[in-house]
C-alpha cells in the first residue's frame, strides 16, 4: 500500500488542489497537529483521532506513517487511508491564506475504535489537524 505522495501525484489525485504559485511559502520549523472527530447520532457514537507532524522540506510531501489494527480488511484499510489522505490534503491547503509548498506532512498516529471509526470521521479529523 502506498504511503508517500509528492505534489504532482497529489495534484493528479485532487484536481481542485491549488497549483504552485509564483511565490512559494515554506515551513520554517517543525510543528505538530491533532484532529479529533466525535459525534453521537441515533444512539451511535462515531470517533476518529489523527496526529500529524509537519517539517521543513524542499517539496510538498504527504506521508502516512501510522498503523491500523491488523484485523482490518484490505478494503477497510484502503477506504480509511483514502479518507485520511483527502482530509490531510484539504487541511494543508485550507488552513492558511496561501498554501505552504515546501513542507513534509506526516500522519504519525491514528486511533481506531472498532464500530466507531469511519472514513468520514477520519477525513474530518485529518482536515482538523
């Protein structure tokens, strides 16, 4: 399963993603983020928790370094990773007035609760990081 995406790969996956502007903004120091999604609806609880780390880099790069429970099916893993990637990318480009292009963003920890963690929750938690 793929765990690292460069800017051109991300722009191919997400056509609405901004294109590189004439002036480039960059990370100047490492930072971490934490996003949590918690909702109760119809007597059911939904939960997702995501932690990321951003570091200065020569190009924009997204990496998934976290681990999922080994009991998840390949289909569930793909759905959760796709949702996480989407949330992280949207969060990276909507958090600031101008995108920060020279930065490496890595998901380091994801908390998964069986029956409560869904792709939508993971995407929202990734967006909030």
